[in-house]
C-alpha cells in the first residue's frame, strides 16, 4: 500500500483487524522485517507498518532529519492512515522514535514494545575512541583550504574505512541523518513513559547491548525485560516462536 506523507510517497503494510498496532522498523531495514510478527498478531490486531523515508519502498527525504523530524513523520503518517491510539512497537531505530514520542508526550500509547531498541548513546571502547579521533584528524587535514582541491576521493575513502557498514551503505542525506541520530541520547525521557512497556532483547546484541535494555527497564516505571538466549540485534527474528508468544501474551 502507498500513502503520501509531507510530500513523500510512503510504502506501508496494513493487515488484520482489532487492537491498533504501529510497528516501526530499524535503521536501513523495512516493514518486511515484521512479516512474522504481523502473521502472529493479525488475528487480534490491525498491524500497520510503514517503511521510513529512504528505506524499503519509500521515497528518501530531501534534507537530513533529526529525531524530531521522525516523530513528526509518524504523527502525520498515523493521521493519513486513520490510526488512533495504537500500541507502539519499535525495533532499533524504531524504538528510538517511540522513546521520543512517548517520553516527550507527543503520543500516549496504551502499551509499548521495545525490540532491541536504540536511543541511548553507548560508552565507546578505547578502540572506537581512537578510530573516531583518527578520522576527525584526517577529515580536518583533507578539508583545509589549500589541500581540499587536491584531496580528490581521499576523504570518501577515509569515510569508508572508518565508517560503519550502515553508514557507508547510505546516501549522503541519510549519512548526515544517522550522525544526528546516534549522537542523540534519550534516557532522560524514559521516566516519563507511564504505560506498560515490554522489552524483548537479544542476549548477545552488540548494536544495542543488553546493558542498554537494563538501563531502560530500570528507568521506565512499568517495564519488564524478556531476554532471548543466544540471539543478537534481530532477536525477535532469530527466535520467532518465543518472541511471538511473548507478544501475544502482552497484547491481549
């Protein structure tokens, strides 16, 4: 299905009937990641899952976005498809957007599900700190007025060497968006989330580690954490039957 939101053509899935459920995917992913979840819940829920701009089948935004832009997008998307007071479910970046929406009072959902959610700035390892410092030094040198015109593709090569796979695979507008997002810490908003909140997390998640889940659980007043053994950042896909059973129990 397709809808236009703020001038962008947005692909989305709208399946099932009953309790409204909005599913927001992670960075560089798409609504397709929720195929199993939707199949498990569509007998009791109206499952609505958009592709964020620049992901899946949706158009890419023209300028870099902040977390506030994503929140505005979600609110306008909900209005466009007639979705009112849904349960919110977000994986990774989708969870980050939900933290901002619920934590700042833009939405008051009846329940929230965080799936290996982003939103906290992790403590960098010594190696990560060293690499970040190296790249900043190289970037500063290659963008000096007298050197810039001779540097050719050296800066892009440095970006590919020091950047993450997600960063390198993204077009420039999404790279700048990603930089803004990963430098936004939302933990101060967590105590404002008052609804029942379920966390499903991978035991071995390295993108958003289990320590993040424990911080979120401790700061959200009505939160509970379920850890899926032996799984990583896509825990709900790696152990679908366990994840679906937990979701079915939480969403009644």
